[in-house]
């Protein structure tokens, strides 16, 4: 029996961009699927197809047991969606927006009021609760949008990059609310660019790139495939990089990547702190001076390097993108600026098509 969210062979093209190129998904009821991928991978397109906002060119989707293409209106009644872009009524206050959502879903007025107050508090919006939401900053609107999606708990929920632009405290609040919903039986598909987040929240992870699923599994399976942790070394002298690379190769479980510019070497390892100590001793014994060394968990980039042999390219002109935990450790994964996402009708980056053409040799 298919899960609460099921898709088979979803294809969606925009001109010559194949945003979705045959995506299959199956999310068992009451679980969380993390759809992980860089900017431009097709995450939003997948969410929009599954939530009836876009019609796929081909393929099949069933959500909450209802055929998405045949009965879109019924699907809409069974799902909740938090978009990547804020969708609140700007003339209403934050509180009114949330109460209105509750009432739309036939919540008794008292309960809608209580739930609104609770969410305003959890997303640090209490002080601004009674101002029209058009006076909110980008980050506040983002939080209000999330809160609006969480007023009721529909059987199936979709959240598109819910934590993009959230500060750590609000991210934590969101994670808690999500966990409550899921323990109440909600099935959730959430998209993210952060492996750490998928790791934290999702039972299963699906990695997509160029509209295709390139890996799927539990976070542990994915990490095993990705080769666990990384040792990262910044070599002091540029002319010792080659020597240091040879040493790291002896400890590594995969290829060592070298960034000549920052003199940073990265290699996947197993063995944790003990191995790190051995690496340090060996570098020291060979007289290789280091500026920095550390052990870190794999990032989305590491997943991409090990799955595809290349980093996830940024689409368009987005700035560098960190992991949140250690932005310096992550090379640009392609991300949007943290705050103030583009308006919903923003046209895609002009070079969006180029990226796909460039990559067709893969
Ligand atoms: N409405 C659209 N018109 C043209 N191209 C689009 C449109 N929406 C998305 N795309 C393109 O489809 C690809 C996937 O986009 P999207 O699903 O938004 O990726 P993600 O959410 O993973 O960042 C990108 O190349 C993007 O530029
Ligand atoms: Mg998106």
C-alpha cells in the first residue's frame, strides 16, 4: 500500500529545463521525509506538484490516499503547506492571521485564539502580534508564515525550506513544533539544503539533484555511503600541500579534496578523535606546520562529492551558503541569502537553463 505521500515518475519541464526528471517518492504515514538538495535541484517544483499548485507533465501522485491529478480539491482539504515564500494577509495583524487560519479550519474560536497565542510566543512574535503584518521584517513574516502552517495539524504536511532564514532559537522552536505534529500522526515532507537538518528531523532522506533522486535512505545509511566524518586541515605553507595530501590519503576512506586557495585539505575518515590525533602526530613528525585541524560531520557538499564526484553547483547568483553549525567549514553549496527571500513571483535566474545544459554530459 502506498504511503501518505506517493509519487511515481513525476516529470515537470519549464521550457528546456527539466525541473523534475522522473521522481519517485513514498512516505509512510506518520513519518518525515527530508527532500535534500541544492538550490535549483527541483525541491520546490516537487512540493508544488504534490500540493496541486503545479500540474506535472507526466507521472502520478497520491497524497493522503487521494489522486492529486484527479481530485486536486480534495487533496487541498487534507494537506497543510508552508511555502518557501510568505503567504500571509498583510493588512491583518499577526494574531489575526493565525486566528483566521484556525477559523478557516473550523476550530472553535477559543481554541483558535489559544493556538495563535501559543505559536506567536514560540516564534518570538508576541511583541509584534497586534501590528499589521505588513510592518513585519522579512524574517518575522517568514516566521508568521510557518506559524500559519502549524495552526492546525492536517494529516499530511509539506514544508518548503522551513528553516531558511531562521535564527537558531526560532529554528529550535520550529523543530519542536514539527516533532509534536509528527508524534500526533502527521506525515511530513520537508525540503532543506542542510544535511544536518534532514538528519535531525527526517526518518528518511531523499537527495535530489537536477530533478532526479540520486540517493535515498535513512540518515545513517546516507552517512555510511558518504563516508562519515571529515578531517579538515589547513596547511601553513602552500608548498607543503602535496606532502600533507599524501599523508591524509593514508588515513582517508575516500578522495582527499584540496583547496589550493585556502590551503585546506578535506578527507573522509572513520575513527573519530583517535584518528585525528594520529593525523596530527604524523603531520608533526614530517614537520608539516598546520594552521587549523578538525573533525566535522558531512555537509550536503560532502554528500554530493561522494555521490556525484562534484560539488553541488550554485544556481544563479546566490551567495555562499553555510551549514549554520560551521559556515566556514562548508564550501559554497549554493544557497539563497538567509533573510528576506525573493517574492513568490520572482522569475528564475536567467542562467537556470544553462546549468542544466552544462550538466547534460553527466
Ligand atoms: N516557473 C518556472 N519557470 C521556469 N523555470 C522554473 C520555474 N520554476 C522552477 N524553475 C526551474 O526549475 C529548476 C528547479 O527549480 P526549483 O524546483 O525551484 O528548485 P529548488 O526548490 O530545489 O531550489 C530550476 O532550474 C529553476 O530555475
Ligand atoms: Mg526551492
